[in-house]
């Protein structure tokens, strides 16, 4: 690692930083960005954590299982009237959950100051496909 004598002015500091090899400059840049974020981060980190929880919250497994059962029955055309009503209710619950998730994604993208598609790429989230 390079050793740099750091002087007091910002211009002198930048002159010293300009002497760094590219890999050390990249490392320093990441550290400066993290330092800058940490100065503003206490509330941002809390907000971001809450949004990530909302994005990753899933429907309970028993509801998801029942929904899948009803979908299979509908496809097999063996769905009773009561089951059809239940399927509609569960579908509305899933749609509401997905709307909340998209809202949280949009809010997180705004917080991070990136586009929603870019955020989805960063988080490894693919756009849903519908059958």
C-alpha cells in the first residue's frame, strides 16, 4: 500500500490522491463514499432496512399453499363456488401484497437515487411473468 504525506488543504489532498495507483484509488473512492454515506446514514439506513423488509416480506406459506391448491383446482375445472370465492379473496390479498412491494421498491429506488429497473437488477429481482 502506498504511503502519502497528507497536507491540510483539500487541493493538496487531491494532488496526493492523484498519485495513487488505480486499484488503491478505487479502494479509497469506495471508502470515501461509505464515509460520506455514514454521515447521513443513521436515518437512511433505518429507512432502507424497513423498505427491504417490506420488499422481502412474503405471504405466509399456508396461504401460498392454499392459493396454489385453488389454482390447480381451477385449472382442472373442479373448483366449487365457495372455493372460487376463496380464490378471488386470496388473489386480492396477493395483489395487495405485490402493490405494497412495488411501492417499497419505488421508494427504495428514490432513496438510492437510481431507477427502478436498476434497483431490481442490483437486488436480483426479475419482473414477474404471468401465465
